[in-house]
């Protein structure tokens, strides 16, 4: 069967903005507009709450340390002796309602869920969690924000660009500045252990802090590779641009492909992130001399487009790249159909590795350019905000987040992440061993990990070789990595015209990658983007950036 992308599918996907490019920070959805209470959500001209003080956790020493560039601490063995990070009573026995996104099946009811019961006992609350499947979360949030009155105590905001989200948060949610700003956060030591970049990734609203971030490590979308296939083809870990292109050709044939693109990868910068960073392009925006410039205006970005076009011309990519789902493409990577796949760094986990089922050795692809600038993530997956309440109630909710943000090496982390010893997991010389009950009761099915998240570490029980390989990759790539200076800022134009601007870029990237337009057409795409509001976004971000310094 011929799986080549036909022109009709290409035009249909491009025309619907399937490759739209979003540059909106997580809290920028209604930037610059005035909330019902007045004052506005912009930080320009506002007195800024200081970022929460950073007090690192002094727990079990890792086998290899992390560092300031973002390299994660590496644990090859599970700590023999855990410590406690929460010594006071968390709750008061009351009901606490929460709403979170879910990427798994619905959890078992609390009456038949030992994991949920154990959490309720540890937190001393009746935790009532509304779990919403990811495809339905945007509509559920829109409905919740429209009603506005009967809010859960804790609401998770993920990376959805929800219209008027910052307005809503400022008007309806609790201002946490007095509880977590500066040294105040020290009353919640696990929240104080969250790195400053996570708070900055969440951003302020009107100069104030309205949420608690869900930390994620610094690597952005990464290239996952089948190291066994690459070793068999004598492909080195450190490669040049030409070696990378040759490698993808070498790995293509006999109904296998070097490149595993999928349709949602083209919904933003995800599909080009690895290539743009390899060739030295700025991470979405660059800030210099008080001016913001977008990465799409740089020659390095054009070079990345050219690389993607060459990959498409050589047919090294999976043929249905513009229609296949991310879930299916992950399966094709797991079973060896494709030798590489762009995915979020969070896929470095036991679930992903287990699905490979020892078919090959997993690794991450290093940048191939001479002066790479690997892109950093925003540092968070999302954040939680609280319903307005009395100071005592807010402190209780913060204590819940503090408990669930307990770091690796603590008994609180063990409960939140693995459940009850002897029921959900056991331990041996190799570390944690999950049981059959764990597959039915865990923090994916009951996603309390989206109510509080500690700084992540590299610990992959039973797969220390993968953990060491990822650690080496981080040591090799992160020192050159760059942050997006727009993270945590806001732009009113981006809020109102982001979809239109994204479609302009998405249509252009699609057309050039798959040969419908020449590479020289990219200059026209950039001009159209600028005239449609891109230049105004840049000016607004520059103003916000200056106000936050």
C-alpha cells in the first residue's frame, strides 16, 4: 500500500492550521486586558511580587549530581533510607475539591481504591478529584470559567491557550503572593525547593503570583532514537548535519523509516525544535537591546526548514506524517518501524521504556550543527490555582500542594508516586518493583501529580543504562541550551491574534517542508506574519520584559 502524502491531504491540513505556531506563554491568554476588578493583567508598571525564595532540599545524595545548566541528579539505586519532608498535619478533615487533566483511564472509586484512601489519610482531607480526559479539558475549562461561581478548591491550568484565562484567574482565584512570595514560601519547604525557573515559567499576573507551578526539567522537545539501529549502521552519537541526513536515509527502507513525524507535532514549533536548536536558532524569541525578535526571522531557522524539506524529499519520514496520531507514532517507534521520533522530554519514563520491551537500546539524539542552541522548555507542565478563600483555607491548600511536591528520597514522594509498600510496590536490591495493583491504582489514573510536582530526577529502576545515557546526553547538550525570554510574559496581540498568526506560520512551514512552495517563499510568510500582528507582539513582549527586569 502506498502511504505517500497526497496533495489534497497536505492542503487540507495546512488550510486548517494544523501546523499553527503558538508563542503564547502559559499565563498570557488575556494579556493587557483589564479584569472586572481593574488593574489589568500586564506586569508593566506594576509592583512585582518577588519570586519565591529557593531553598534546595538536602536529601539522599545522587550517584551523579545535577547542575545549574539543568542536568538532573542521577539515581542508579533507590535510596535505602528515606526522610520525611512534612512533619505537621496537612489537612483538617474537610472535603477538598480539585479538577485535573487526565491522560489515562478513569480511577477506581475512592471506596475501592487503596491508593486514594492512603492519600486521603496522609493528607487528612477528603480529596474529591474530578478527572477530565485530555481531549475534553479545553471545553471543561471553558465551561468552568463561564460559570465562574462554583469553582473547585484547586484547578489545574495546563498549556491550553484559554481565552481570558489570566483575567479569570485574577478575578476569581486567590492571590498567593503573601503566602509564597520571597521568604514567605519557606513555610512550605517543598514549594521552596521548586527551582526559580519553574515560577518564572508560570509568570506573574498584574505583578502578583496566583499559582503553584508543576515543574518539568529544562530539555524541550527532544529527538528519541533507536540506538541499536544506529549502532548497527555505524552512526555516531556526535554527528554533523550531513551525517544526520545520511543516517536518516540509511535507516529508511524495507518498510522502515528514519523519521517519525506525526500530525500534532506540526501544530507548533515542536516539529522543527530539534533542527532549529541544532543549527543555532533562538528559542522562539531573542531579546537584545530592549528589542524582541522572533526565531522565524533568522537564517538558522530557514536552514532548519531546509533540513526538514530535504528529509521529506528523500522520503525518510513516515509517509502518513500529516495524519498519523502521536500515540500511533509512538507505537511505531516502540516496535522499530521508525528509528527516531520527536517527543516531549517527559517521555523519558518507565512506561515509555517498558513499551519498547527490550527490542532496542533507547537514547536521545544530540544536536548536529556546529554551534547548536538546544531549546529549553518553559520549565513547567502547567500550574494550579486556588478558589478564593480565607487565609487559613489557602494555607491548607498550599500544604496539600507542598505534600504532593515532596522530592525524591522522601516518604511523601514514595506514597504519592508509588503508593503503599506491600500493596502497590515492593523493594529489592534493584529498587522499586510495582505490583499488579499498581497498574490499577496510580498517579496517572488518579493524577494527583498535577496538583503538586517536585523537581524531577533521573531514576529508572531496572533501566540504569538508559538513565546513564540520558544523563550523558544532558551533560553534552544542556550547557549550550537557551531559554525562551518570552516565557512568563504576556502580549495582548498574541492573545487576540495568536491563532491567526500561528496559521500563517503553520501553512508556510507545511508548504515548504513538503515541497508545495520553494524555500525562498519563507520571506513572504515572515512578512505576512509581521503585518498581521507579529511585530506588535514583539513590541508588547519587549515592554513586558523591561518591566520584569
